[in-house]
């Protein structure tokens, strides 16, 4: 009787039929309602920005990998998703060169230079948005709605004025292409949770902390209308659901996710209420991304059988 040689890898032996392409496709599908709505209310300029941004990211990744003689991975849709997220974070009438410059920065500087997908230390789309915000602040903060240049709901509230909460929730307000409709972003988030692409922990805790922070420090007392306006306006829903949950730049442990989300909520509250700008989601997520290694270091469970310093083994 012949002996069979078994090659047993280290546990745990968990298998899943998911793939990078499938995950990216699900996220793109979840973003489609907000994308289509943004094109509907902002017009052809928004559609052009989306098309240029996605095309730039895909082409730049292909060219870079070709020149560096690396495996071509554009079919995994990660570059396309980066381009879509970048576009949704841009003003609808951004000049054509802005998504091109942002796409190049996102793919090469934030993603490929650090080793490609899985090695980037921050979300590429958000890194590019912050780069553009720092470099071209005036263009990145100029918004047009219904043919009129006007302030976003967050900017209006910063001036001490009230806004229509329902319009902010539905999306009939000025803003970036993909951030205006909280309703459609929540629907997209629900789809991702249903498909088990993301955990609801980060977005739910993040939004809850911002809500509590606004009630305590917003200067409006227990004003639920003001709190709701803060929650449904700006990039909070887009950031909380689609960028703070990025696999590469967010914690993997449950406790880590909670700590990460609390940090996000506090930072966003500080930036919005006490900072010079009305928005703060992008910078909050990037700063929290940088803290993820530390968060995971203190929240990763002790392996079974390992003796803690001055304690007992986990048996």
C-alpha cells in the first residue's frame, strides 16, 4: 500500500470563493446609484469627470506595470474603483486635467510606489483628493448647482444658517459628484453589508460618534435637526461607507474597527466644528489610516498557547 504525502499548510484552513475582482465589482455596483444620481443633477460635466478619472487610473496602472515589467492587474477592477471614487470626490465642473492629475497621483504615488494593491498605506482616491485640495483649494471648493455657484450645506451651517435636511438626505444640494445623496449611499452600503463585502461596524460607529460629538460640541444643544444636517451633508456617508472600510487601510479585528471608527468620528467632529474648513472626512480617514498599524498591534488577540508577559497562557 503506497503512502500518500499530505502537504498541510498552517491553520486556519478557511476557504472563500471571493476574489479581488468580485469585491471591487460589488463596490462599483454599490456606488452606481449615487454616481448616476450625481450625473443626473450635475449634468454632462459630471459624466465627463467620471469617465476621465476612471480611464486615467486604468491606463496609468497598465502603463506603469508594463514599464516596470510587473503582472498586469487592471482586470481586478481596483484601478477602476479608485478612479470612480476619486471622481465622486471631485466638484462636478472640475477642469479635465484635475481627474487626470489626481488619477496619476493616486495610482503611482499612493498605490504603485508602495508595492501595489494591498501595500498602500492610505486610500489612493482620498490621497489624491487631499493632494488636489492642498494644491488647488479654490477649484476644489467651488460648487455649482442648477447653474448657480453656491455654498454646500456644510458651508452654510458654518455661517450659522440652517439648511433643508430632507434635501441634504435626498441629494438635491451642491457638493461633489458622489457625496450629495445620503439616501443612495446608504442603499449602496446596505448592498455591501448584504453581500458581506464590508462590516457595518466602522460606518455605524463612525457616524454615531460624529452625531454625539455634534450634539455635545456643536453649540446648538440637543438639536436633532442640526445633527441630522451634519450627518447627511458633505462626504460623511461616502467616506464612512466606501473609503473608511477599505480592506487594505482599515483594521481587521472587531475591537480595532471600533477604535478606528471612534478616532474617525472624533477627528471629523474636530475638523468640522473647530477647523478652518467645513469638511474634514478626507483628512480624518487618512490620519486614521496611518494609525491602523498601531491600532492592530494593541487589538490583535493573543494566539492560543502564547503566554502573556506576567500572565497566563491563552488555553
